[in-house]
């Protein structure tokens, strides 16, 4: 308002020596009901700099972000010594005056534009909405401004896209449009709440570049993220939050590469990558290295030949989602399939499980026919192949307890229990194997935490004593520390049981951490395959190269 | 799934597909209608007692049995002495010529009987539907996710109105607003002022139903991230509700509206009765009572036709409100 | 020269209560200036399928459109209408009518003797089955002697003929018009009456406009000349609440069938008229060929067992009179008043009769049994327009009292569909069933009680009661030479019926109208009680 | 959402409206099972000395034109009204479950045919269905139940079909297949019980609506035979007197409204709770 934003923008990236804080928060406390979720945190944001607030679910980071625009939510109680925007007190604002600030002085970007943009309105209208709300320009001028904004965030054919609706755009373009809307009024502060989560890695890189560009024009950015590697790419300063408190706060290089607090260290360690291969991700565990059983390269447990899958849409147009995919999975091995959304990896997994009939090609299980069998002939040998899904909760019947789920799986296994007592014993053993205890037997999955649910899912997959486990994005929905635990569990189980994994993930770090060999998929085809280290270190296909360039990573100390 | 999955062939132009779809829909609709009329035709023959007896009794206001000799001329006049199947075939072939037959009791073509009465019924039901929508949406917008007392008031109102027996509310409205307060006429007939109370009789309970589903959806929508996005742009609560949430919230109510139209046509007979309004409902009741087979079947055909058209409109309304549904 | 054979009415049989509270409904004496023209909005109840037909709902409206040959006066005597005079031959077999000259139907056709003869032929051919049963099997032929003289010949003497043809079922239609399609004759019958159909808005109203060339008013008319008002809007208002309320709001000027709950209120606010229909009252036929009522003592016990009078008074709020005579109502010429007092409420008597009949034991629910069979009565009644909710209340009260003497009465409301389809019309279908039949003469006895035989079935004999003695007595009445003689025979017939109890009396069929105080001279016709608007006028 | 994970607890908290609804339903259940506990009178006992009394301490709801105690009649009418509500809804549900499951599980031709049949059923005016049925079978408690039941079945069938299609997509269905269960076992163990879950709430809603529907039939004179104190019949009997003895119409109407309201409110609470639990 008083400081013209153009001046800051002209200054470029001048703000390495911070002047006065643009947004200053002191001793912020937020409570819902009687429960305090933000417990007295303080931070400042400076023009042209990015503050990253990092934490896992429940750390209070998103609540903090929303409090900064006065949208903490119903039933909340906010107290702070100081919330100031350029000297203007925000802590005691009325809803009406908050509205004048939102969008104009503080822009806000949420994660996943598919749900954060109104799908029923045209992209142009969504982008121009802050202008309309704050009575800027005429209808026509707003429309052209929206097109300019879309162009500025790198949306091709902006005038065409402006007339489309968000769902008609690709994920990356949508997210750009969301950012375009947030910066429409050139706010001095931009708050981005998980702006790249749910995006494919290449798109993620583009979005981060876009935010960096905004920062370089003098915008103060507050980025909320659970992903430390993403933060490394943009932030100047990092605050690590845990259970409503900031446990560590400092310049990005300090926090990420010379962490002081145990929690920060644990978080950093938990990130899987090429460097973590063969090690455990959870800090402080006794056996850091793996003791693997040898891979039997003469015994392909799964061998897929020229798989393809064509779906006919309601408009009678065929779509090929899997196109001539072949692979072999050897006993004791982990084969990783990596690719972005829509690459056909989940369909491939479904075919391998014989749950989706392939249009062409077949999969053999341990040298004999598998997908080409009739369902009735296949059922008796199903026990040899198990599956772990991305979303464990939806894979459990909400009416069943953990105990019943596992007993059901045991009954379908190689050695069905002969008595109730035996069943119970074996279920308890299974639970212990995945790091749970008998006390969870009577729990409904709904009452378990995300990590516990995935452990139950793994226990269920293991109950029939399969030789192959298909893991379809098993850790994608988990916080990084929980992800680390689950990945450690999977490697431990492989060491212990010698089971083979067909491991599917969009996360290159996870894939590299887990896999012996990998397939890179794009648009239903395998573009590159081979030994994991070889592919990662020396990618041949341009797509793989692009993926790896886009991958945000932490330089390991 | 958008990026990688490319359509292999787009050889058929989209308008051809649309036209083919529309033709298919019309053909199905025609089959549905003829089936409904045919079922009605035969169902009426299941009614105990003989049609000629009913016609004679109805002409004289009596209830007795007649001798074969007495019945013979009636049977001959209406063709009841011919085999059932040929009566039916005549009826169905007539349908395709747009001939719904002639009323046994009024001696008029059924098309004319329906033509006379369908107008007021359609006005009544359409007005009731619109009013119900206005009430439902208005009350939802005003009360959903407000202070607890306000929200509770809104949802109680909806549950209450949805529980009102249509006849009862009609009589209460009549006594209060027409007899006591004299704001509206007692004999509404087809005048605009006279249409108000019958419309309210039908609209108030329906508004309760529509309001309930709209409220549920509205509550869910208001929790969506895009609503938060809109708020972070500085939008007022009212604007957020109107510009963003509303459109998302009405889809279930649109679905319900297609169904509601059928229920309204049934409920209309009650409103017609209480307020002395002409309409198809009253004709239907009389026709069933007098075994006037062609009239009953004809009304079913027309009502089913209205229903089918209404549902095509509902389908269209879906895609207008939510273009995403066009794909599927 | 006029030769009239006047039928004297039973004194006081016609109860026409003109109950205007503040003086004279008939004349404009209540003050105000008589207005020429205007529109009467009349709120009727049920909409008939056609305007002309054999149902009383059709007679109501056709009475205002069609003229009949003769009409009935308040005292029950027959007065001239289209016929200015008539002569009956000594053997009672030939009636010669002299018709009013120069009368024209509204389509221009001349109303001459041939036209009337054609109408007789039309009714007999099925044009109006109620007309047909009213004169069968006595009617032989009708013949035009010349343009103004009509001769009607009979097979047997039939004294009630004139009363019968005074009903609106015998309205004379243009023979030219009768040749039109069924649809036109249904919607727009052409007569010579004071009004003609302008438009029938189905589901709403029939708009009647006056016949400006009207010349053929009946002798009972309250004025001479065409109708005073221009238009009558004959509205169909099924719902009693809105019908009665419409009078208060001024949306109607006159309504039919004042709800009995509102009768008291109506008397203080409007001019009300009540008309007790002659003919068979609402009485309960008992099935004499099947079930428990084959036993005469059981029938009599049924009649004694419930306080029918109190039930009728309670349910109809004291507005509609109880009728103890099951055969003819108190307003019918030839009514036997002494018969009506039989079977007064007497439960001990009922118990005694049942005990004698062998129904001595009672089951757990308190119902009588005999040889393991329960004293059960399947009581069907036509619900809705024939039997209103008030009538249903009467039955529910009776049901409780019958229970006290041990009858298990199951009430089964018939829907209109079932009624018309004849579902409950056979001898196996019910034990008891109430019904009424309006008729201006005790000759209704013949219609109802004529034996039901194979050769000559009588579907109207709903008690299936064949009594040759009764049949002979009624026929003697019908063919009697004098009214006195006829009435004596009819009285005897009523006594026979009451003694044998094939039917139990309940209440009179009654119609009523209420009209606004500024509307005058709407009167109820006497053969069936139709409202007549030809003489009605408004005052300012 | 990060911090606001409260829906589960909120659902467990009893709202006052829920408490009232439960109480109302409890009273109704007493009236249903043991009407004698709520009134000492006989619903059909006539008393011609005390007709049309307005509500008073000795006659809470007044008396009708046969001198019967209206309150007692309402209490005894609960059984028939609820009989209609329960019976019709149960019948509708059985039809709906069969049709809905077959349509939901079948693919291709059978599904198409069934959907068309449902279309025809839907296009049929409910009123006509009732009228025809009553014309065919005569009015009785059974016919009213069948008419209302069949009339509301297509709506439920569509819901069931939608529910089956929804549950069919669920992860646990695939998970169960992946364990090697047969199609039938999956249907029996998972699909059927889970697709049925929301129907409990729907039934509660349906009972109330069936009662309202039945009262509409009574208005057309197609209800239960007298002297039954079924609520719709009470409304029908009371209508003529609305201007002179309004309690005869107003009070039974209010009872229907309150009963339906309580059932609806309970049904919706149940529905929301199930939805919350399924999330």
C-alpha cells in the first residue's frame, strides 16, 4: 500500500540483507476447543525471501498458514503478541477488514488445484476473481489481465485456456493457474500451502521455478511443506514445526545441512534416496545395513510378456494405457516401476495381480500360466501373490476389525489355521512382525493411524505367505517419518522372508532406495529399464534424464 | 489420467455421436411410454368386474348386475366382445397414430380430455417445482453453516416441512389464508392468485426435501479447498456461497427434481381437490373409478411422457451446471 | 279445455324448509331492488361425465336445460309444463297430452308431439336407462296424433306415470340434435329450457347462458318469461370445506349440499333450503338368500339391536332426519308413517330374538355363535359420494351397538370403482348393504322389490327378497284406479316389507342449498330436488 | 485437515433434537406395543352424550362426532400407521434390494434391461399405481401397504443400485478378490453388508414418508376401513369439521408431522453418522 510493489520488484533479489520484516508474527497461539495446536511460535517474512515452514501432519503448519489470512476456521481461538503486515496490526482485525487484505496484500496458494480451483468456473474467471473482488478494472480489462497473468505463469495459449475449466487442464497448468490467481493483485506476501504436493516431479520443478520468479520480484513467500527436499530448492530460511512448536529455525543451509535438533536430523535421515540404499531410514536403529538373501536370477517368479491394455471410453474411443510392457521379477528381488501419473504403472500392477485382464500378452507365475488361467483355476494359487495398496483405509472393509481382516487373509493362505486358537496366535505373530501388538486385534482400521493401517495392510498381504508382493505406491500417503518406518519394515521383511517385491512408486527417491532393478514408464510404455544404480546414475532415455533433473534433492553431507 | 491417455481415434465427429445418442434416447423413451401405457391397459383389465357393467352403472348411478342381454349393446358399442388381443393391438396401433382412443364415459377423444386438463396440471407442478427450489435454495443459503441456532432452525424447518402431509397442509392453508384472512380465493381455479395456495401446498413439503439434500451437499462443499481459495482472495461469505458453493450444491437436488415431478403430478390431485382446480389428477381418479380404460392409459402415457421429458431436461441441467458430467 | 287428473299428495309429505332468518326468502320483501341480468355462481359437488343421463348428478344440471312434459308441485300434485293438459282414458291405459304450441328447441327445431314421441323411443332404446326402468314394463308406445297432441299407451294401468315423467330423466331433447355425435349430446344436450350450455370447462364448471326465447316455463314457475339472470356458472366443488367457505367469501352465490356441521351457521347467515328426497331412503338391504340374514328373526334382531335414530342424529348433527321406514321416505306420496315406528331401539328384544334363533353362545370377543359359526355381518357400503363420512360415522356408531348384542359387523367401504364394476352386487358379496333411490312416487317399490327371477331378473332387488304377496300388492298399487286405492296398497306393501325386515331404515336422502341473502327465488324442484335458476334474481 | 479431526466426537455428542426425536419415537413404540399404557379408554367406544367436545383435561384431544376420545384413537392408530410405514418400507426395500443388486451387479444387457424397467416404473405415477392396486384388490391395510410399498420401491432401487456401484469400486472389494475369494464370497462378505449400511437410515426416513403417503390415500377415500383409527383416516374424518371443530383435523395432523419429523431427524442423524464413520 504505502510501498509500491513495483519498487520491490525493480530491486530484484536485493533482499539478502534483510531490511524490516514485511510480515511479523510473535508468540502465535491457536487452539481448537481446549486443544492447543499452535503453541507460541514466532517468525518473520521479508520481501524477496522465502520462509519455509516444514513439518509433518498435525504439526500445526497449515493452521499457522491460515491464521495469517484470518481463516483459521470455525471454533478456533487465536492469540498472538504480534501479527503485523508492514507495521499494520492484523491480530485484531474484523472479518470485513481481513477481506480487504486477503488477495490484495497476501496471496494464498493451496495444494492440488484440482480441488483448490472451482471446477465449474472458467479458468480465466478464477484467475480474475481477486480483481473482481477488490473492484479492479472493468469486466473486459479483467479478462485481458487474466490472460496476461496466465501467460506470465507460463501457460501456453492463455486465451484458450482461460475459457476452459480447471479439470480440462493438465495438473501443472492448473497449479500455475492457481498461482496466477494468487498473484493477480501482486500481493507483497504469498503464502503457499503445500503448493507442489500431488504433482509429478517434472511439474513440481516448474511450479517451484515459478515461485522463485515471484520471489525474485520482491514478494515475500511463506511456503508450507512436509517435504524437505522441495524446500531446499526455494527457501532462504526454514522453520521446522512439530506438535505446534518451532523446534528449529534458521537459514536453509544451516537447517538442512547442519541440523541441530534431533527431530530435524531424523526427518532428514528419513528421506529415501540413492544414498540410503541398503541402509535403514529410521535413525538410531541398531542394524543400519541390510542382510539380504541372494537373488535367484534363474527363477523368474513373475514374467510378463508384451502386456497391453486398451480401454474403450464411453465415447467409443480406445485408449491404450499399457503398451507392450515386458518384465521379469526374480525370486528375492525388488523390481521398481517408476513413472508419473498416467504412465500405466498401476494398471501394470493390476495385470500382474490378474485383477485386470490384459488386452494382449500374459504373465506367468513361477514358470506356469497365471493371467491366462480361468478365474476358478487361478483362485487356488492366488495365495502366492499379495498386494499392498496406496490407501490402506479404503482397502479394509469398514465393518471389520483388524483381527477379522487378518484371520480372513490367513484362511486364504498356504496354511489355513485349523483352530481359532491357532488363528489367533498366528494373527498376533503377524501383528508383531509388522511392529504392532495384540492390543490392535479388536480395533477398527478407522481408529488406527496412517502408519499403523499400512502395517496392517502389509500384515494382511503377508498372511497367506506369498512369494511375490505387489506394492502399489505403498508409502505415498504417509508422512516422511512414517514412510521411513514402513520402508524399513518392507526391507526387513524381505530380508527375513525372502519375498519378492514389485514396487510401484512415482517417487524416484523411494524407488531408488528400494529397488534392485527398475522400469521407467511413460504413457504406458517402458522407456528405460535396468539396474537401479545404473539407470539413476547414467540415464539413457531423455525422459529419465528429465525426471532426474527435476528431482529436488538434498546434497548429502 | 489426462496427460498420457490419448484417444486413439476421433474419427466420428462429436455432433454425430450426440445425434446418435439423442435418437437412442428418444427411441428408448418411446418404448418406455408405450410399455407404461400397455401395462396400464392390461392392469385395468385385472380390476374385478366387467367394463360394460361399470359403464351402465356409472350412467345410472347404480351398483347392480345386468343380464347378458342388457350388456350386449354396450359390449358391441365399445368392442368389448372382441378378443382382448385385438382390442390391445387396436389400442397400440392407435397410439402410433397419436390416437389415444375415446373415453367410455365422456364420449370424447382422450387426447381432448387430456388436452383440456394437462395445462393447469403442468402450470401447477412447474410452479410448485420452481417455488420449492426458490424456498429450498434461499433457506439453505441463509442458514447453512451459520451460528448453531440459525443452522438448527434451517434444518428443523426442512425436516418439518418434509413431514407435512400434503392434504393437511392444503386444508390448513385454505382455512388460514383463504377462509380466515381472505388473502387468496377459496376456489382458485386457474387464476394466478388462485394458483398461489395450491402451489404452496405442493411446494412446501418438496422444498423440505430439496433443502435437505442441498444442505447436506452445501455443508460438504463449504469444506472444500476451493472455497478456502475463494476466501483467501478476499471474498465475502455471501459471495462465496453464491458464486462458488451454490452451483456445486444443487446437483443432488436436480436429480431429485426429476423424481419430484412424478410425485408432484400425483400430489396434484389433492391440491386440485381442495382448491377446486381443474387438472389431470382429478380426471385420473374419476377415470380409474369408472373403468375408463382409454382415459387412464392415455393419462399414464402423457404423465410418463412428461416424466421422460423432465428427465431429459434434468440430464441437460446437469451438464449445464456441471460440465464435467458431459463426459460420462 | 283443460282436463286434469290431479294426483293428491300425502299431506305434509314434502318438507321444504325455507329457513330464512330475517323474513321472506322468496319475495324481494327483504328490501333491495330487483336486478335484471347478472351471473349466478353456483357451487355444486360432483361433476357428471355427461350432462344428460340416468344419474341424479346429471338430472341436477339437465333440469335447467331441458323441459319435461309435466312437473310436480310443492303439494305433490302434477302440474302442466310442456303439456298444458292431459286426459286419461277410463281403463287407465291411454294418456293423451295436449302440448303447448309454438315451443322451439334452442337449435330451432319445433317441439311438437312427434319430438316428444321420439324422446320416448330414445329412452326406451337405452338413451336413458333410468327413465326406462321407471316406466317399464307398463309403457307400450308414444304416438303423435297431431302437432300438439301426444298419445301414450300402456300395457297395464300405471297410476304413477305422471309423477315418474316429471323427473328430469324425462327431459325432452331436440330430435335433430339427438342425431349428432355421442360427444355433442353428452356435452351439450339441446332442449327448450331456460338455459343452454355455453361451455363446459371440464374439471371446473359448466357455463349456462339464458335462453332468451324461452316460452315453456312450468306452471310451478315463480315468474313468467325467460330467465332473469344472464348466466349461471355451475361449478364443481368437491371439497365440502372449500364449497361452504366459498359462500362466505362471496366466490359463490349459492351452494349445494351444505355440510351438516355448518348447518347451524348457515341458517344464521344465508337462506337455506332443505329437501327430503322422495323415493327409497338410505336403508340397509339385508341379504335374504345367503348368510345369517336368511333368518327373519336375525334380521329383526339386527333392526332392534342398534339405536339408529340416535346414531343418525349424532353423526348428522341433527340436520338430517332419521327414517325408520326402509321402503319409502317420508316425503314420498303414499308413505306409511305407522311403519316407520317399528323396531325402535330395544336390545333386550334383539337378544331375545337371537337366543330364539339359536345364537346362544358367545365367543371370547363377545360375539354370538351358533354351531361354531360366528354371528358375523359383512357390511359393504359405497364410500365417497354416495355414503359420506357422516354416513360412515353412523355405521361406526351402529357397529359398536350391534357388537353389544353379539353381531360382529365388519364395515367394508367400497371404492367407486368397485361399486360401479358391481363387485359387491351379487348374493355372495355381502350380508348387508345400504343404498338409496330417489323417485317421486311409491312406484319405486316396484323397481326395488320386484322379484328377481331367472326369466325376469331384477338387479335392483339388493336384498334378493322375492315375495309374491308383496309383488302382487305393489302391482295392485301401481295399477289402481285412484290414488287413495293406490296409497292403501303401497301402505300395505310397506307393512309387508317392514314385517319381514329384508331392509332396515336409516335416514332420508336429503339435499340442501344455501344461498346468499341478495339472491332470491332459487328453488328446489320437487321430483328430485334439483335447484332451479330460471326464476332467480339478485337484489341490490 | 490437520487439526480439525473432530467429526467423530461431534457425532457422538447428542444434539437436543436427537434426544427429543428419540423420546418421541420411544413414546410411539410404547403406543405401538402397549397402547393400554398410554390411555385407559377404548378407541372405538362411542358416547353420544359427549360428541364434538373440544380438548380438555379429560379429553386431551377432544372427541369426535361419535363421542370417541380422539387422543385414545390417535394412540391406537399408531399401530396401523406404523404398520403401514414399516410394512410398506420393508416391502419397498425388499423389492429395491433385489432389483438394485441385480442391476448394480449385472453388467451389460441385464443392467440395461433392468434400468429400463426401473425407468418405466419411475415414469408410472405413484398415485395411479395406488389407485389401480386398490381398484384391483379393494382398500384394506394390506393393499395400502402394498400400494405405498411398490410405489416407493423404484426410488429405493435406484439408491441401492447407486450404492452397489459405489461399493463395488471400494478398495476392499479388490483387496478381497486379490486374496482369492470367489465373486459370491466377496458379494456376501463385503458388498452386500456395506451396500446395505445406508439403507437403515433410509428406512427410517421411509417409514415417515410412507405414513404421509398413506394419509394421502385416505384423503382419496382409499385408506383403511373404519372404524380403524389409522392416522390418515382420522385426517380424512376430521376434514369436514375443520372450521367448526378444528382439533379433529389439526391434532392428528400434528401427530403425523411430529412422528415423521422425529423419524426423519433420527434417520438423518443415523445417515450422517454412518457417512462420518465410512469416511
